[in-house]
């Protein structure tokens, strides 16, 4: 699931991913920010190439054609959720097949997602006899989160970046604030789901639920009423009534006692319940939350 999401992230936002990685690669080569050519990382002409590299079943995670005038370079990305002893051999095989098919310069990057101390996460070359093949290695948990936080397309990757301060959970709070700034509701929901998925590689479920669970009421008129006009008794009852209908669909018929409890919940608890019911599977979950 995580691999599929990362591939789709690149398919949807090749320019955002490419710009971010090209700047990192240039910095790794010792170039100062003012030496990094903006022409090489322009928005235009980015495309994701067909990931089928031959008739044999070998698929690169993501292959991007970079927009370099006259000398287009292929950027090949591999996302890793766990250390892989065979990654260097695979990168060589990918390179050979990409070169054979496109005959263009190729830059390869392995992006490690999940924090680990394994030495395999630092392997950036294959050395067998006289054969040498080099590729770039990027550990997401060591990267500056600011460029990722600045681009809404990259927010799912930001949850795994290096936190700017302690506690680490503050990074998720920053991501949540950026999520709230996405004006398109569908895009916000899609990006939030990606953030929650990748955050699971580094944070416990309760932290993700507390800091990244965007309320299902957030785009509704009732939520806006609660959020921006304050709690008035009549308005609070409307919000409680909406939650009761949603809970009944999610968990089945509620007991009179449960209905009474929900009707008397204050604003902050109604918001928390709206977030929590996303994960409810039945009456037991509701009873545990109310208890």
C-alpha cells in the first residue's frame, strides 16, 4: 500500500518531486543555492515515463524524465520502507534497462522512508570485482522538512522528515496546519490520507489520531457553525444530531443512554468524536470511546 501511494504521488506531482530531489542532489554535490540552475528544475515538460522496462516483469517504482533542454536526463526513484540487501544489484539492473531503452543520462535515487539504523540504508553503490555502479541514497528522516512543508504536494513526505524541534510530534502539528490551508476539499482529504499512511512508519496510532485526524465534519456547514460561531445550545444540538445520524450508520442503533451522553457533549468532545468515528468498526468502539 505504501509503495503504491508513493508511486501515485510521483505520477500526480512529478514536478514537485523532481524539483525537490534535484536541489538535494545539487547540494550533495557541493553546489551553493545560487549555483543551482532554475532552468533545470522548471515546471514545464515534466512527465512520468512508462515504468515497464522490458518484457520481463521488472518495474521501477517511478521513472521521471527531467526537463533539461537538449540533454534530457532520466530521474529514476525507488522508495524503500525497509532495508534491502539486494537494492544495489536492482539499481544496476534498472540502469541497464533504462539505458538500453532511452539512451539518455540517468540519475538514480533510493528514498528510504522508515527510520532505521541499518547500514543497508546507507548503501549507495555496487562493487563486485571491477564493476562499479553508483546511485544516490536519501534517508527521509534526515531531510529538512521546510521544503516539503512549503509544497502541498509533498506534505505526505514531510511527516517523515527531520523535525525542526522537539518533541518530534510537533512536526505532525505543522503538517496539520498546512493541510488546513489546502482549499480544495477533495485534494485536502487525499493529501491527509497520504500523510496518515506514511506517518504510520514513524509514529504510534494514537499520536496520528490526535494530530493528523481531520474531522469528517470539517467541510460541512455544521462544523463551520461550531468552529467559527461558538457553541450555542440550539446549535450544539444540531451538531449532536448530525453526529448521532453518522454514528448510527457506522455503528448501528444507539442506546438511549448513549444518545443522551452525546447530546450533552461540549464542543471539544463533539469535535473529537467526529474525528474518532472514522475508525469505529462497531458498537464496541463507540462504547469504549464514551467510557
